[in-house]
C-alpha cells in the first residue's frame, strides 16, 4: 500500500508543480544553451555564472546604493533586447532613467516599463507603501502570466526595507512556481536578499576599494568621462548551498 500511496502523492505534487522542494538540487544547465541561460552581457560575471542567469528561475541582484546593482540590471536588459527578446521592468519607485537605459544599449521599443509609486521616506504612512508594493507584485504576476518576455525585473532597490520585508515569503514562492519551466528570467533587484531559498541565485554586489589612479571607490573616471564601475560580486546558489566571489567590471557609457 505504501508504494501506490507515495506514487499518488508524487503525482499530485507534480500536478501542482510542487515536486521540487526548496532543498532539491536542480539539474545542471548547459551554458551554451540560449534557451537555458540568459547572459548578462558582462563577461566576467557570465563566466562565474556558468553562462548567465538561469531561465525559468527567480534570481536576485542585491547591494547597497551605488554598489552597481542598477548598472548590472541595465546591462542585463540591454543584452536581452540585443538578442531580440522582449523585457519588462516593474519599477516600484519610478526611478528608471530612460536616457541611462538607452545609453546602456536597451532597445526601448522592446521594453515594457511599469511605473510604481512607492515612497522612499513615507513617514507615518507606511500602509501606503505596503499597498503600493502589493500592487507592484500584482503587476509582475500579470506580466509573467502573459508570457513572451525574456527577462522580467522587479526593482525595489530603494524601497523602505521594512516594507519589503513585510511582503509574505509565499510571494516569492508563488512567482518562482509561475516562472519555473519557462524561458523567462525573473530578477529581483533590492538592497538585500528577498526571496531567500526560493531564488535561483543571488548576485550580491559591493564596490571595490579604491585602487588609486583614476579609480575612486570603484568608479572609473578617465578624464571627464565616466567609463564604468569595478565591483565585487558574490554569487550564492540557494539550492546548491554554495557561493563564490569574483571581480566584475561593469561597463557604463554615461558621460560626466
């Protein structure tokens, strides 16, 4: 009786797409398979990621302000549009700068920009931010349900940390289940990890220390031109339970 009962239970879990637990190791991905990996366009980072970010998973780009998190996101979106993919950005604080996006190489005709209204310093009106974040999550859910997007990003990098932490953990599990098995890469961008073990991987960024010369806190200024950012990237793979660190040079083409 035990074997048929177990088989029936496994069948029910597969039907609900719950057969992969949080501790189950995912099968290895082919770094040369464009349907399995989404390269970020940053050579050093893609090398450490084994070809890029894994599709069909919810990953994270996190770091403090000026850590390079937005620059990495822009490069990721630009690389996707160069491949002819559609991309979506749920911009919870309405901070996306169109000119910077175009300078990074994003094809704006292939970008769906969803603008939110979270307040960075809400004072006593914390409930307003909570509702705004919940609306942003609903927007991302609708985009994922629509399909046909190569990359869908959820940017809450400058949102109040307590508002983000109050989002139920089941939020990220639900989004992960929606995206699993598809060719869409889901990316959360924040100041600290949000999805924890439901994320495919977490890239945690910090600015490299000053190395002298024309490098100031990791920012490169040859003359008056802002050339890019040097950052340290710590790659944490949740289900594999291991992490590694690499030096990443983030190219940016913004003029000072």
